[in-house]
């Protein structure tokens, strides 16, 4: 299937590893031009080099998505050098684990900037040119926790739902302008983020990381964790012309672990 995004310019945030990296690779494979960003310069350079070796046009820019000034610099650099952004993939590292009693005002504010404001701020920047073009794709990478809250993940459970409500409302507002807004909700996936969560769980429960991983896998109907490219496949589809009648949805890609119909 030709997804119809050859030559389109895509911005993928937090793309030095995990689902962001896999998404960038998937967009490149479809012929899109891709800008990636991340906070860690060394990891970003390594990823850019690896993706360049596979062919396609990829650029990079160091940026922390929780910092509004760095987002403005990322947007300005991208558009001034490569033109208007057609596809925006809002991705960010998840907020830290913790229960309600563990979290103070600073923790909530930091997580809000990372999870909610990063998506809103970048979207505000790209919307004018998308409206002018009459075409745009905005895809938010979230979590299955918007359907089924995860234990000890108060920040993520709360704030990802905020993004979902914002995205659904925005989708209705911009649909007449040819702009589609969707959200992908991954389940447990083999990423650095999940490795960190498994480490925390193993310490808390006095088990090995492998045992923690196996316990989770036993609760997934497919019997395993996802690979990052399995999540990226859905993100790329929603970024394409093939998804031309899909907007305002939150798509679980979780191996069936969420029990909500």
C-alpha cells in the first residue's frame, strides 16, 4: 500500500530511542522527510547516523520538549531550513512513577510541562501552516493507561487523559481544514522507558527484572511485550493518506491487555 506521504515533512519528538526512533524509521521508509529531536546530543547523533545509513532524508535538532523556548527554536530551525511541517508526532518520555502521596507541586508541574504542554505548544506552532495547506497529521503517542490506569503511575494516568481530551476536542475543531488528530496508546513495549519501570518494580517487589517482565507478559493476551516498530506501524498509518477518514480516535496497540471494549 502506498501511504502517500513521500516528500512530506515530519517532525518526531523524543526520537533518539524507543517508539520515537521506530516511528522516524517507519516514516523514512515511506519516503517522508524527517526531523528528529531529543535532549541527549550523543544519543541523537547516534540515532541520526543509524537512520541515515538506511537511506532517506533525516535531520536532527537538540531540544527538551518540556522547555517552551527550545520548542520554538526547534520549530523555527525546522521550518526555516526545510519548509512547513506536514506531520507532527508528539512524543515525550513518560513522567516518573509514584503514588499520590509521593508527589508534590513541583512533580505535577514538571510532568504537566512534559506530557501535556509539550504537545499543545508544538501543535500551536504547526497548525497555521497546516490550515493554509489544507492538510495535516498530528499523532500523539500516549499509553494504554488512558483506558486502564496502571498501578503506581499517578502522573501518567492523570495527565495522559488530559492530552486525550485535548486531542479529541482539537480533532473536531480542525477536521474541516483537512487536519487529522489521533492518539496511539501503546501497551508494555520493549523500550528503555519500560526497562526503567521494570527495574523499579523488581526492587519494590523483591524479584528479578526477568520475573517482572514475565509477570506482565502473562497478563497480555498475546503473551509478550511489544516491539517498538509494532507501535510505530500504527503511528505511521495514522500519519498517512491511507487514514484519511480517521480522526479523534485513541487507538490501543497493547496486545489486548486493556480490558475496555
